[in-house]
């Protein structure tokens, strides 16, 4: 393997690990000439998959695009690149197992969203806000509420409980109203 720093062909494998359910091997190498370390990946060569985009155009499947989208969604979050690489490899393996030649961006987006939902809810919401192209706040809330409903408490929002206005009760509004919280 050629060193990306000094371009010599002499290196030594320092560490090898299986990633993505054994579908790829990650190797850490050390150049014997300059001493710098670099990473390489080995994957089995398979028939390429074609992605059908929303506008019906087609392009080659790219694991790198999946990983780039996941990295963007996880920006400034405490999530390791290793975890994202494993998830991208798992998604790639699922696509190659379940689809013979073509797969839609909808299927890929759902798989990426599910993976991010399991890793980090903030990253999932970031990804979903771009992928699902929410038209308004209500569509965004419809996606957000199931994520927070099991854990939310009006007091956790740092706001006092909703009070009844003078002369009667009112419908709760805002996040608390959307979650069905009562004003007591």
C-alpha cells in the first residue's frame, strides 16, 4: 500500500479490525520510510447498486455519501467516527443484501434515520429535518414529539406549569400542549 504522505510502498500493518458486521476490515498501517500512520479499508467487491433519486435520476450507490450525511448530522455531538463508520457499513450491507440492483433514496434515508435515532436523537432530528423536508413547524413537531414524549415533563422545560387564565380554562399551547400536558 502506498503511503499517502511520502508515496513509498513500504509499510507495516499495526492493527486490523473487522467493521460493519464483518463486511469490511479496517487496517492501521505505519509507513516504514516516514513513520506516519494511516488507515486503509478492505471490502468485498460486489455488483454495484444504483440509487434512484427523488427526481427519478440514477447514480451509483456511495457509502461515502451516507457517511458524509451522518457526519454532518452528528456535527458538534460526542459521537465517534468509528461508530458512524460501523453504522454506514451496516447500512451498506443491508442494502446489498435486500436489493439486487436498484434502491431508492427513500429506503436509504429511512435506514440512515433509523441508525441515527439509535445513536443520538439530536443527530436524528437534524438529519430528518433535511431528509424529510418539513414544510412547517407542525410537521417537524410530529416527528419530534414521539422522541421526547416518554421523557418529557413540563417542569423539565425550565418553565412554570401552564396557569389557567382568569375566567376559565384554556387549551394548552406550545410544546406542553402538543404533548398533552395539563396546566396544573
